[in-house]
C-alpha cells in the first residue's frame, strides 16, 4: 500500500481521470435534467387540473350567489309588499 502512494501519476493519467469524471458528471446532469423535466411536466399537469377544479368551483359559487340574491330579494319583497299594502290601503 505504501508503494502505491509513492507511485507518481503522470499527466496522461490525470487527463484520463479528469475525462472520466467529466463524463460521469455530464451523464449525471443529463439524468437529473430529465428527472426535473418529468417532475415539472407532472406538476404542470396537476396545476392544470387544479385550475380547472377552481374554475368549476368559482362557477358553482357564482351560481349559488345568484340564487341567494334572488332568494333574499324574494324574502324582502314578501315582507315589504304587505307593509306597503297596509300603508296605502288605509
């Protein structure tokens, strides 16, 4: 083991090791980039689904609000009509 440490590494070996390391880094970056793209695509799809659901919910709320407005107007009208009738019939 001590002999291995004493061996000198020439520049050719260093260049080869550097190239192998660079290749491994490039492969890792490519794999990571692909995984990131996949995750982004999945999240984009999920966001589209959520946007659709929110839009549908907004439509339902708007419909319910319109119904409540009509109901409130009907109740107020049914209360005020007899009052006006009593005022003007006297």
